[in-house]
């Protein structure tokens, strides 16, 4: 019996871009899978294939026990989706948008109204409820889109970057809503650029790069795989970055497959995986001092999910949107909610 979301060998090509190159996933019922990956990795394409918005060239997918390619309509009735690009009707008010979704799901008018009120409250939109969505800010639209995806609680939910563009307070609140949803038995696949979010919400994390899942496990498993402790040094002078990096490199666990010394130039920060604890730290401080390298900060720390991401993909995770057009074809149609599959549908 496959999990609530199951994908095997999904391939999708756009012209000469291989967006998906054999994606395999399994999400057990009632759990959250966090899909992480750099821009253009294939996260949105994966979500669109699983939600019937896009037909994969090859592969198999089962969602809520239903074959996605054979029975897309039935899948649509069993899922909720909130997209990377909010799908709200500009000319309706926030309240009308939510009530309309309720009606699409055959809720009685009174029930749809009550549910809309509840969600408007939960997503801090009560004050703006009777304004057209056209007048909403980016964060408000996103919240409305998320609220729309939650009008009914489907057994399986997909959220593509649900909290991108939300301020910290709204993000926290959404996390609470998501936790409630999952404790009620919903299975969730969520993509995010915020590693902290994946750490916080996801039972399992799958890292995608170049259209493939390159690692999957719990946050702790992935961290363990990335190696143990690391030394982090912030040098005072930018000119000292190279010398300090060469020095730290001598202590690095390079060659053990545990990642190399990394430099974050703008922060004058150098990080390297080590073993040897506090004793080693003292030795490094003495050497830096002997070489006349002044430091602002130094410490030992356990790997974070950022380290995992960096060592797996060679990119630092980037929160938020890249410059428009940076990687060409940013898809602006991958959006829908519930049973409204957007402009295109699986054929
Ligand atoms: N409709 C399309 N036409 C052409 N190329 C596309 C289309 N949709 C996606 N791609 C390409 O497929 C690749 C994967 O895109 P996708 O949107 O799935 O990435 P992503 O992981 O969601 O990235 P981001 O973090 O920027 O949202 C990219 O190279 C993208 O340019
Ligand atoms: Mg995307």
C-alpha cells in the first residue's frame, strides 16, 4: 500500500529543459514532506504533476489512493492546492473568494459563509474581508490563497512555497494552522525556500536538484549525513578571508565526504567541518592569532539544515524570489485550488 502521495520515475521535459529527471517520492499518510531545492530544481513541476495540472512524460503517481494519470478528476476532488502564485479572483472581495470556493465544494451557503468568516479571522484578513482582492498587498493575496485551499480539509494537501512573502507573524500563524491540519490527519507536501520551515514542520525532507531527489530523510538524518560539528569563523578584515580559509582548510574533514570549507564573503564567514571539539578550537584560535588574523567571532556548532543544503546542492538556500527572468521560464500558470485545476488539465 503506497503512502498518501506516491511518485515513481516522474519525467517532464520542456523543450530541451529536463525539469524532472525521474522523481521518486513517498509520503506516508498523516505526515508532512518538505520538498527543498534551489530555484529551478523542479519543485513546482513536481507539485503540478502530482496535482493533475501537468501530465508527466513518464512515471507513475498515486495520490490519496488514486492513480493520478488515470483518474485526474477523482484526484482533484481529494486534494487541496495552494500555489506559488496566488490564485485569487481580483474582482471579488476576500469573503466572496472564500465563499465561492465553498460553493464549488457544494457546501450550503450558510456553512460556506461561516467557514469563510473563520478563515478570514485565522488569516488576519477580517478587516479587509469586504474589499476586492485587487486592493490586497502581496502578503494578503497569499494568505487569501492559502485560506481558499483550506475551505474544506481534503485528505491530501499541496502547498507550493506557502509562506514566501509573508511577514514573520503571519508565517508563525500559518505554521500553527498547518500543524492543526496535520494533527487532524491531513497529509501534506510542502515546498519551501525556508529551511527553518522545513525543519519545523516536516517529518521528512526531500532535497531536489536538477529534477531528481538527491537525498531524503528526517532533518536529523540529513544533518548526520552532512557530518558532525563545524568551526565557524568571522574574520574582521575582508582581506583576511583567503588566509583564514586556507588555515581552516588544514583542519577540514575534506575527503571524508563531509563537505569542504565554505566561505560566505559578504559575512566574512568561513565554515569547515571538523572533529576535535574545544581543544581544536583553541588551537585554531592560536594559529589565527599567530598569523595576525583578527576575528570577530569563532565557534563550534552542529550542522544546520542550511549546511545540509549547501553540501548537497552546492548552493546557499535563497529565500524569496529571484530577479524576474533570472532563470528564464518562471511558470505563472501553476496555480489552482481544490477542484479548480487552472487553465490546463491533464489530458
Ligand atoms: N512551462 C514551462 N516551460 C518551460 N520551462 C519550464 C516550464 N515550467 C518549468 N520550466 C523549467 O523547468 C525547470 C524546473 O522548474 P520549476 O518551476 O519546477 O522549479 P522550482 O524548483 O519550482 O523553482 P523555484 O524555486 O524557482 O520555484 C526550470 O528550469 C524551469 O525553467
Ligand atoms: Mg517553484
